[in-house]
C-alpha cells in the first residue's frame, strides 16, 4: 500500500494538530472568526461536567448557554454577531464532526440557533476523539493545544480573560460556588493555568525547568497557592508556575516560600537525586519571579501556605 493511500493515525498528536489548524473564516478588518474554537471549548466544558455523555452532541440549552457565555468572555475580534448556528454547521469542514438532520431537512440555509435546533437531530464526534475528551489528562492536552492556537498570549488578553472568569466567580454566592467546583470547569481551570505559566515565561519557579514542544505549550503547571476548592480564587497572584514534581511537592507542603520569595525546604525530606539537583539544595534560593510585578504571588497567600500546608 502506498503512503498516500494509508489511513491517518488518529492519535492524540493528530487531534492536537487538527485543533491548532481549524479552518475558520478570517477578515483583515474583523480578524479571525472565533466561533469554532469557542464552540469546541463549550463542548469540552460540557463533557468535563458529564452533561455530554455520548459522541452525539445535541443543540441543548446547556450548550447554547455555555457557548454564549464563552463568546462574551473570549471574543476579542471585531465579530459581534453570536449564535451557535454559525460554527455548528461550519464545523463539518473539520473532518471529525458530522451532522445528522431531521428527515424533513430540505438543505435550506440555517440562519438561527432556533432553526438549527428544529432541523438537526445531533452532531456526531469521532469515537476516538470523544474517548480522548472523556479522559481528563488527554482532554487537558487537547484543551491546551486549542487555547495556545486560538487565544494568544498577549499580556492584556491573558489578564482580562482571567479577570472575567474570576469576576464571574466573585459574583455568585457560596452555594453556587460549591456547585461550580463540583462541575469541574475544565475551561476556567485551563485559562488559570495558561495565565500563570505565561506570567512565568513557561518556567518552573522552583527549579527553572523550561521545556516546550510548541511555542505556547510547556511542561509546567499553574499551581494554586491557596486551594481553589476552599477559596475560589483564580486570580493570577494566587498562582505560581511549577514543573510536575515541584507542583506535587508544594501542594503537600514539602517546601514553601517566604515573604522575600525565598524557598524553604522541609527539614525531614530524604532524597536521592543522582541526575538532578536535590530539593534541599534549593533551600534559601529565590524563586523565579514572573515577567511583570503585576503577577507577583500574593504574600498573604504564601503566608497562608506556610501556616497551613508547609511541614517544617
């Protein structure tokens, strides 16, 4: 069989590439149309909340409301007319999304979400893509690819998006906040991580590790200083960028950070590190600070971590 006739290997890397190269409308005056990336963010959100549980995606009220909310928050282009019907129909061109219409569909133009809902039974995601989106680790990888490609790391945009999500959280009562936690907002969490790692130039604040595969995808995480599950705080100053190992260690109190941004390592750590610098050797070293003083980690949050999480 020739290489041209062989089927594509639709693995995780394949879908990441497809997410990064969505075929969308673009206009010199209006910019890049955001509809399709925002539609897929909305679908990912509802999958993470288990409101979409099969590859068949209907035009539900949950999807309409989620799309409208994210369009209002994330749209930085000059396109102002919203509507789920725009991307839902056009998404057929991406190759992993098919539409099943009602038997009476006559191929007339669909000019409103109401008409789309009337004429469509459901859209169908490819099984393998749906499998990746149902798994939290592969879902995060795909979400990162989508955000990196379509929501660029311009400083003011990163700050504004993070503030809008936090403002939404600040304006609801405690019971609703607990519901938001239980819903596991994949998109909100992804934008928090994105804003924090951007602020630290994709470096681990502890060990300075920086490994990137794509221009805006690195190996580090955006870690909460005070847990979101307790304080509902996704402000950028409640975050620090850590590699996987040091994120884990920080969350468990193996080290903390003092008021001068110096590392304090627990005295009872026993460590063998033949190929890397041991954690104890970082004691009293200053962390990597963010690229702007606007992003400096909160001293109050760090004090809370020292008093409540750190084990000296």
